[in-house]
C-alpha cells in the first residue's frame, strides 16, 4: 500500500481531512463533489442487515444489493479513472483485451503498470476508509493478463458492498460489463474474481428520488487545530495495515461510505419485492442494534443522541422528546432513514430494558424525518 500521510496533531490520515468536512447541518460533505455526502457509520451493520432482511422475507436479495451498488460506484469510478481508461483503450487500439494475443508484447508491461496504478490508488483509498485489508493477488507475480481482476481481502467492511465496489472499479477501467464472484478462503478472508460477462439481472428503472436542499444547522464540533477533523472522530483508531477504523468507546468498527449505497438499495428492494420490505429492513436493524449495543451506553439525553447522529453524518436532530413509554425524534437532512428508524427502536428498548416496541415514521414535505417509538 502507498504511504499514507497522517495529521501530526491527531493522527487521522490526511486523505480524510482533505476530502471530507463535518458540517453544522449534521452532514459530511465531499470537497470534490458538491451536493454529495458520506456517512461515518458502524460497518458491522451492513451485511447483517441485508442477511436479516433475507431471513425475514424469505427471498435472496444479495444480487439486487450488489447490482445497485455496482451501478452507483461505477459512475463514480469512471470519473476517478477516466484518464487511465482512455490510456488502456488507446493501447488496445480498439481490440478486445480478453486474450494476451490481442496485446502487442512490447506494450503488455505498460498495461500491467497502468492496472497496478489503478489498483494501488483504489486500495489505498479503501483501506483509509476502513474497508479492510486489501491485497494484490499472486497473479501479478505470475504475469497474468489481468491481475487487477482478482483481489484478496481480509475483514471486509461488507463483503457484498466490497464485491460490488471492486466489480465497478474494473468495469470503469476496462469499460466493459463484468461479473464478480467471491469465495471465503479462511477466517474472514475472501478471494474475489472479476470476469467479463453480462450482469445477472436488470433492475427496474428507479423512480427519481425527491431531493431537498440541505438545511443549515446548529451543530458545532471540537476540531483538530491542524487538520479540522472533529476530535470525536480523531479518537477512533486507524489501523492502516488492516484497513480497520475502531471506535474505542464502543468497540465497534466504523467505515466511511456513501449513504446512497443503502438508500438506493432499499428503494430498489421495495420496488422489486414489495411494500413489506421497509418493515423488514427496520426490524433487521432493530435486531442487530440490540445485539451490538449495551443499555448503559444509550441511557443518554437528546443532546447526546444529536451528537451521535451528527458525527455519523446522519442528519441534525432538531426535536427529541422521551419518557418511559414514548420517544419522538425529528431529523433534518436525514439519510439511511429506514436504518435510523430501526436503530431508534433498538436504542429506546435498550434504554428502558424493553423486549419490543412499535414504530411509525414519515417524511415531511421539506424532507425532515419524524420517528415515533412506543413501548
């Protein structure tokens, strides 16, 4: 992995502070993509929620999740690696790169160097964002024609999302449709292989989501004086050798990713499988939340919950009313709203030692999320 420069004051990789900003609106903005946002969220949630939804509805959904994530990531990667893709196309001269014979021998090393540069950059970003320990495969040493199509990852933040991310990156570089397979080869270690082929499914065209302008907020964070990252984020431990970010207060693993990766997937699941899907997603998140958090950690005030949501980029809590039977939350600029409803249920049940609860939620005309939970 390329050398990662760290902030001398707080130790957070500068790839974080140079790209992301924690706003007073409860969002995390991206310097090179106005209007886009990220979340800094517990990544143990991701695959567990999807597996939980599969269990609740009795239908496999991994192919839907992976296809939507692939689409969104490919659009992003085509911007990041546009020059590399053009160079590869120029070297190939319009020929297919599926066989070594299609490439002039004296240009094979040039292609390998180009693929290695793409792989190295994508790997460094992924490990800083907490995606896991990403390794080149031994196909580079064996001079395989397409070694960038195979990777090994230890402890992925989400094997489903990472598979889609890798697939999209290769597609963006080679400018052709691909398929991906992953295989567990030991512990939490996976071998991923991408190969040319049509996608296994075509999703329905998604209805355009109604967008809302981000509302300015009242959130302030104590910041590192050198790089500007919130100190509550800087307390997390970046293990760059393993590609893991850990929150020492909770013991849970964190990752930075696009919340649209969850929101658009949830929309697609509902469009493909029916109106029961949102309830299943909320219930899966509620169950996982109760298993992964302790009651003592969540007997907190509304202000603490406001800080918790803002640090994760989930939105700005502007209303919080709670007693032993009922809690109401209002969030401006929300994202991952179904996960938030399930998490609110889990936290409230833990705080009061309850076995179950009921929830209702709605979005206002200007985009706020209102959650009601009752015991």
